[in-house]
């Protein structure tokens, strides 16, 4: 992730890596952690920590299928920030994962 030509000195973005991981998994629930990390542009370790955060918070459920994991998004979970807590993450997933 780098800056864009319009804002070369302002590298911030609207979505967190947690949101990006959630969207990435919503698009392809059987991706390996390595693939998630590569798609988002973070380390495998960072991707694994985020996936663990999302699982612990109830946003993801992991099921082992052979040697791989398959994830299910629990899209009825609310956003974590109090300002958005009356909305669930389904709208975010629908906006970016389709």
C-alpha cells in the first residue's frame, strides 16, 4: 500500500487492515493466510493476528477442512466503534465483496 498521486504525502486510508482482511475472506473464504496477507499487502504474521482478532470477536468462524481452513463471516455482528455500533458488518461486506 503506497500513496496515490493525488495525495503523495498522505498515506492514510479509510479502511483498516481488519476491514480489508474481513472483506478478503468474504470474497474467498478458503484463502490461506499467506494469500490474504499478499492480497492486502501485510505480513503473514499480521494477517494471522488479525484473523485471530476477528475470530475472538465473533466476526469469523474457522472450520478445518483437510489441511486448510475455511472461514464463515458472521455478518450480523455490529461494528465495534460506538458511532457505528447500531449497524452490522453485512453492509460493509456487500459494498466491497460483491
